[in-house]
C-alpha cells in the first residue's frame, strides 16, 4: 500500500511559488489544499499551449520513501487535462521526482509537450 506524508510549510512554499509563477506568466492559476494533511495538493492552471480556456491539473502526492536515514519524501504528480467548457477532467500520465521542484518542473514540461507521459500512478510511485 502506498503511504502519504502530510505537506509541511516548506512544501507549501514550493506550491505557492509555482502558482505565483504561472500567474506571473499571465495564466489563470489556483491551488486546493483541502487534502494537505493527507499528502495531496492540487494545482489548476490554464493550459499554456492552447490558451483556449482548457486547463491542466497537477495532483501532487507526497509519498513515503524509505532511505538509509529513515523516512523521506517521494513526489508524484498525477496530470489531468480538462477541455474548455467541460466539467470533467481526463487523466493523463504521472511524473515522479525526489524533489518537489523537480517533479513540478517535469510536469510542466510534460504539459508543454502535449501530455506525453505514459506512466500510471503505481509505476511512478515506485520509480527511482
């Protein structure tokens, strides 16, 4: 079973910085921290490649990763896309990283490349 770690203030700084950067580039962006204690935060922003009202959602998961010195974090970003005017989102691939900023950067690159990631959540959570 995959275990999550709660987000701390340092993690939330990276999330707010990412949202601020998206807004600074002129995109609509916001985040949802309702499941922060459960280890999941969502970022919603306007799709920068199409600019037609469609959006991309990053569902950021902070997972447990066992290391030599105890428990560490592993980051998995589940990508979702939503067409303009649609209420439902379509699941895309997953991005994994050892650092939150790296995972967010790779997820943003995947959006720019047209959602090319093919990993599912289980595979991404076990990646090195």
